[in-house]
């Protein structure tokens, strides 16, 4: 007897999980049938080999297979239903089958009828279902591996979505409206068609929403995200970035590994460009993180990746209301100007007229932006690299610092921490 043990852990007993369970069972049984078939075909050769080696050993033929040696194949499976609501395990009885009938017959009527929006695992929208007799809500969101045409018990041809899995946000079904809103913001926050950056932004914002007991959508609707004109992403969009964005959301909502290691915030190139030593485009000194946290640390490998992704310089526009004051302008950035025609006015603020009574003008330099060298001087100061990683004590009287956990795209992702996570031990200099 050949026994194969299979342990299948289901997240809950929802319709989608039970459908996944059935798909797994079908796959197991199909494979067992194939194995059984192969073993029957090879048995005559095994018989011949064994008879040649041990001719005196008695053998008993299997009557059913008329000439094949007796052999019994069975399947034994233990199934764990992990109900996340009560944290108990329900064990189904082991099943044994001799596969006398096609396995599809056992599940001929086992189509799960649920409502919802269905997305292929590659991020493509497959369709939606909303029937009164079905389980679930149209607002539910599922992933699937495609769709098929099958016949139901009434011999009617219907479309089914294969290997469906419902998406949940903190044990609650995420609504399609929330899903599309989050997708739009995450997509706009990311720079390029980069799945790693999209997954980092998605996981980071999700972590933050959990830690402040907010919903994902509610958090992203606030100033936490600077995306303008926020709205829901259209389901039918098939461009690469839209599909990758949905994949990133699937990654988070299915509880895949958090590659940010608990990050809650992120910064783009501005952190690297302004540091704590450059007058920024808003006429303030440095990037805001230096005013908000006790310390800032970045492991060397994370910093190197972050710097390499951002190049050697960046230009930012500057609005008139944030024009730099030349006397207090800090850092080594280059102010960018353009020539504009400006009307001349007297002390009384009235236009100065020429001899013909017409207004007079002059050409002046007007600040329109600034070019910043990367990185800012702070990151090239050896005093902040004594341990081999960047560590900056801001002097701000708070108890929390931030640690860079990963770089993706042109962004760096931050984890809040009370204690320093990088080594404090100074790096020993090699003797020449």
C-alpha cells in the first residue's frame, strides 16, 4: 500500500476557501490517478526484474489486472480548517479512495455561487457577478486564475472564475470601492512600473493604517498621501502599472511577507536632496524628518541602493510665495532664474511713465526653481558614518527615531523605533 499524506490549511470556512479546497482536492486526486496508472504500467517490468532476482519468492497475482502483481494504492489526507475567528482547528476525517470513478463526477454539482468583483492574479479585471440567490455581496473582491465556461445542474452554460480567493483587510472583506481607491493612490505615489516599489508603498501605508486603527482608504484620503485629486482607479484599466498596482494590493491583502519589515512612512528624493542643511523649495531648512524624530539611521546597503536610484542632482520648482531669502539661503543648491519683464513703479507704487506717458519696464531675474546636488552635505559628513551606517542624532526632544528598512524605486521606507537598530560600534580603520 502506498499512502500519501496531505495537510491543507484553510484560512476560514468561507465559500471562497471551500472552493479553493475543492480545487486542491481535485488536483490531488488527478495526480493520484496518474500515479496509479503509471504504477500499473510499470508493474510488469518490476515483476520481471524481481522474479529474475528472487525466483523462489512466492508472488500473488492481482486477479483484477490479470497478470499484474497485486498492488493497492490509496490516498490519505488530513485537512486543517483554521478558523481565524475562534482560532481553533477542525480536523476532517482522513479520506481514502481507490479512484474507481472519474474524480470530476464527485464534484459535478459543487460550483460555488458567490457575488463580487473578480480580478486575475496578474491584475486584470475579469468580471463581476451579482445574483440574488448567490452568497456574498457585489462589493466583495476576489482574485482568480482565469474563467471557464461550464454547465450547471440544469445543463445551462455559465461562466465560472477559477481558484477564487476573497480579499480581506484585517479579517473583514475589503469593499471594491475601497480597493479601487487604495489602488489609485498607491499607483500615483509610485514613480515607475516597479512591482517592488508598489509593494513597499502598499505595505507601508497598510502598516500605518493598522497601527493607528484606521482603514486603509481612510488613511490614504488624508495628508498622509500627497496625491492630488484622489479617486477610485477604473477597473477596466489594463496598462502595466495599473495591473502591477493591483498585484501589490493582492500581495498585502493575502498576508504575504512584509518586505518593508514594519515600515510606516517613506520619502522620495527630497530627503536625500535637502538633508538638514539645504533651504528647501518651501523656504525652510532641511527635510521635515529631521525636525520630527529623535534620530535617523540608515543601514549602508539601504543607503547605497537609495542613492544609486536617484542620480546626482534634482531640480524642484519654487513658487513666488516661497522665494528664497538670499541672506538666509542655506546650502550649496543652485537657484534657477529666468528673465521677466517687470513694470517700474515709484515710491507711491504708481507706474513710472516715460516721456510719452506710457508705463516703463525693465528685465529682471525671477526665481523659478532650484537644483540640488545629490546627496546633501549631511550624508557626506563622516561624523555620521562612524559605525558604518548613517546615524544622525537630531536633538529633538521626542522618544522615537526612524530606521530605513528598504529602498525601492527612488524611495526609502522608514520604521519607527525607540532604540537604535544599527550597530553603535565604530568601524575600525584598516592600517595602511
